[in-house]
């Protein structure tokens, strides 16, 4: 797992849209959405907290696999809104 995110970055569990139903947590063959839940927060970020659901820019971030789970590391400036 990540010990610390450097700078103004957030770790996000991205949402996926399943063709058979509506919103799901994560599936490999499903459509990636530009929404998700904040899992971990870097330094100097006061506007959001862990557990918040956010909307972020479509092509932003770096995908990472941790403990067989897929996450997205985003710069704070790529977060558009808290949902």
C-alpha cells in the first residue's frame, strides 16, 4: 500500500458502469467513469476528505494496481467537484 502521497495528490477508487446494471465498484470490462471515492489524501489538501465522492477530469491521473485493486492517482487540480 502507499505510505504517503507526495504533493497535492489523491488516491481514488474509480467508479465503473456495468452494461447489465447501473453503477458498480470495479470490473475489468466495464466502462470507466470520471467519478470515484477518495481513498487517501496527500499533503495540504483541506477541501476534501477521505470517503468523499468526486468528479474529476476525464483523462487525468495515473492508474495503479495495489493489492489486486485498481486505483487512480490524481493531482488535486484535476478534481472538479465533490458529489
